[in-house]
C-alpha cells in the first residue's frame, strides 16, 4: 500500500509526519518505522510521528525514535506536530494535545514560531565527574565544557560512551555538551547525542530544555537562548525554591519541508 507522509523540521531536527487520524498505521511494525527513517534506504529522519485523534484532546502525538521504537517526549517533534496539526486544519493558533509524557499546550505565532509548554521538572541531580542529570520528558545528561572546547568535540564518541555507561545501563540517556556564552548577549552553545538516533542530531528540544534548566544553576536567567548546530531555540521557566521548575516553555521554528508517498 501507499503511505502518504509529510516531512517537517525544527532547527534541523527532522521528522516523518503521518496523518493517522484513521488509525491505520501499525505502530508495532518497528522495521517499517526504522526503514522510513533511514537516510539512505528510506525517507530519512530523526524520528517518525503519528498524529491521531483523541476524545479529550485536539490530537495525540505518537513518537518513534529512528530505530523504530516508541520514544519518550520529543520537544522539537512536539513543536513540529503542532505545526502539522495547524497545516491540516486540526487546530488554529492554539493546541491542547497528548504526548508520551502527558498533556501539553502550545501556541503558534503568525511567523510560525511554536511555543510548547513542557512538563514540570522535579529538579536536577549532580553526578560526580559526569554532569547534571534531569528528566524533561526524556532523560538528559548535561555536561558543561570549558571555553572553546565544544567545536572540536567528538560528540558521537563522547556521547555514546556516556549513553551506554554503567551509570545509565539499559535505559540509557541523551547527552548534551554545553559551552557558556562568551558575552551576556550571546546564546549558550549546545550539541546533543540522542539515544534512539544513536548519533549527534542538529538539535534536540528536550535537550536544550534540560540545558537551560541546568544552566540556571550557573546563573542563567529565564528566558535562555540556546544555539544548536541546526538553529536558535529559547527556553523560559520559573524556578521554584525547592529546586524544581514550572511554566517551562520551548520556543522556536517548525517548518514543513515536503510531502510525498511511499510504497510500504
């Protein structure tokens, strides 16, 4: 059969989007999802997302990693799904939808910027000699680097070593390497190794969210601007006295790239 799809990207984090409001996509077919995400044999993407109907929400977002497995929350994927839903006419400028980590709200500006409310975050955990760990809908390790160390870093090798280390075992973690801004008007620099993709991606929404919250412990005030290899994102939040965070919002562009059909 033919599968109609759309391709969206948010600061270089790209996704195969499927309008599955009819509920026909077999989410147990891990091999199919992996094939569609393959950059040489398929369409090519960091993940695949189904947009489905839900009786209590505007829509449901079902996210798969590029390896074909159901994933946890994807921030850039969430923003792209909101843009996709708007383009389909499912929503207009506001959305209330369900994702893997629970309900989310979002708004879309006239210029296409999507502001996505993320889950509240319980706090950060310092891991000696490794970095700061926190869960922003997906698990993330944040490692702060000295000045001028990020550009030449082998993110694949360093990130993979941490992702598969004894500290994280089977669950694994996403790994973010961060460099503080050179000046007050400059963004934080971020590069991310994503589990499920098992490589560096151009951007990671839950990753920059984790970096912004961890950076607040280093004096960064809300909102935090973050530069990824794929573009600029912004994270705003409220820090609570107990170390937790609320009103966490991820903002940035979400753009349609193309659409097509493929035999599956």
